[in-house]
C-alpha cells in the first residue's frame, strides 16, 4: 500500500491548495472583457491544430507515461444522448497529465475544463487554453459575472461538456478522495444537468517502470454513469445531496468504500483532518 509519508510530495494543510509553483506570469488579466470561451475563428483553428497534436503525440505519450487503462468507456455510448444535451464531469486530480488522459479516455468528446487562473497565465497557460481551459477569475465581481455567463451558455445553448476537478487542486499520487467543492453541483442544479463521475485508481508498476523509470504507480481511469439532481429538494439541499452522491460515486469508482474508510468530510471546509495515520488506505479495494 502506498504511504504518503514516504513520498516527496508536500501535500498542503488545506485540502484544495496547490503545492506546485507556477513560475511565470504572462500578465493576462481575467476581467469582464476576457473571452472565457473564445469562439473566434483563429482560436478555433488553433484548437483544431492542438487536437491533431493530441492524437498524434500527447495521447500516446501520456498513455505510456501513466500506464493508462480505461474502464467504463461503454457508458459514453450508452449515455450518448444525455452527454450530447450538456453534462458536467468530475474526477480526482492526481497527476499533471491526468486531464490529457481523460481527453484520451473519452475521445472524441472535447470538453472544457475549469482551471486555476494562475495556471492559465503561467508557463503552460496557452496549452491549457487550447485543450479547453476556462480560467476562474478571482476578486473581480464583473469578471465573475462574465465567466458565469460563459459557463451558462456552454451548458445550455451549446449543450457542451464541462469538466471540474471538485477537489480544487492537483495532489500527485494521492489515494483518498479529498473533500469536494460545491461548484459542479451548483452548475448541475442550476441548469438541470447530470454529473458524470470519473476516477483514477492505481496499479502497481512492473520492475522496469519502478527501477528504471522510477514510477510510483500506474493509472486506471474509470468512467461511471450520470448522476442527476434530485429536483424534489430545495436548491441548497439539492446541491448538497448531489455533491455527496458524486463524491461517493468517485470513491466507489476509485475502489474506495465510503462507508468503510476514515477519510475527510465530503465538503471542502479548507482544513484537512489527519490523513497521515495508520488508517490511511482503509477501505481501498484497488490493486495497488
């Protein structure tokens, strides 16, 4: 069993905080004039070029790098009509390349993804934008209104796919499913769209990957079935209920029984309970 105390990863105190440092800032201002979803012909052409590069280069490389296996892809076909009417997906965020592997696993779909604003203005910002990154503006009410309208139009008018990492940040190789922010449930309930849960679980790498490439684990992406808002509940209770059910679904897809493990609370209250205990990993049913 993987033990976080033996890794080099400095998992923060707050469950949604980032520990990777964004080294550059290109000065992009995310205000009410920023095109959160850029539909210009030039940008759409660049996205098309990036899509070609994903198929030719990134998908094969990320698949090898992560040792990717995909389970549950049949659900994409089974619920094709649901997906094509607008959907929100959630997943645990456990690798720098895990979104590329999600794009690989759900192809030919081309979702947008909510992104931490410093990532969009950082050294990898142009790539993140071209694979669908939508920056979340901070401390600017008018910008937030513009951003929310863009998400609304994506889910309603365009009937698109929005991906959200509900844990709020990336923690490499972290096994428990951290508390969820309520954003995915907020959008799902507001626009009456389902949530598609996905999850990464881990597999033990072989000798060559461990000794030569120093890989800690290999990844399996699990694609679940849509979860719908309970419209019989009042809006706040509806959001809470959907957050709880989507969190439980991600746990189960990752091989974690939410009734057996001692993990953090479902909702992100920004403070972590003690993950580094002998109870770490209890309830995990995966092959790692």
